[in-house]
C-alpha cells in the first residue's frame, strides 16, 4: 500500500499512543504527542483515510471471561478448486473460535489460532468442524501452557524508512 504522504515522526508518535490506548480524546492525544488539537485531529483523520488505522476496538482479557485454552492447529490441505477454497475461507471467517488463520510455506499449509473453552470441546471441534472443512487432510495441534507475550501493537521503529 502506498501512502498519500509519508509518515512523519509525529504520525508515528500518534500511532504509538493509540496502540497503547485508543480511547484517548483528541485533546489528550495532542498533549501526549506535542501538538495542538486541530493539527492532531487532521493527522488522525489522514491516518484513518489512508487505512493505516483500520479500526479502534476494545481488547478483552480472555482469562477474566472464563476458562479457555489457546491452541494452534496446523492443517495439511489437498489441492482444492477455487470454489472449495472460497468455501473454506467462508467457514473459517464464520467460526468465532478461530481467532487467526495463516497460510504457511512448508510442511503444513494452514495455521489456525483457536480459543477453546476446554480440551473436550476442542476434540469435538476437530471432528465436527475442522476435519469437515474442504480440502483438510490432516491436523496437528499445539496447546499452549502459558502465554508469555501477547500484543496487538505493531513495532513502529523504522516505519518512516518504508
């Protein structure tokens, strides 16, 4: 994606602050990055219009919402026609327990990040959902023991050079 204008050091500061707390008012944000409110608001609007800021959301603490198990499922796929690949993606996107889906280069073809309420639930999910997806021929799963780091913040060091 090319930007209408390159990112400035102030833009980077705005993005860094928003990654920490997107609920900041424009006044608070302007104070933190050393601008007055109007120029800060204009920069914020440009970052949204350019698609740099995709959305502003609330991050929930999954541990406070009840028991959960974070699992990475690695899928092996058979060659599938375009319509079956499209069906696969529709089903992946329609399944809220699948938090992320990545195409891989290597032995496995797809990696899913799944949030399961229990291992018993996940066992059923494998047989009733994952193995019924078009093209899936094999599944290997890794269950996380402890989450050592989790962030949605992108590293902004060196972004201006892009």
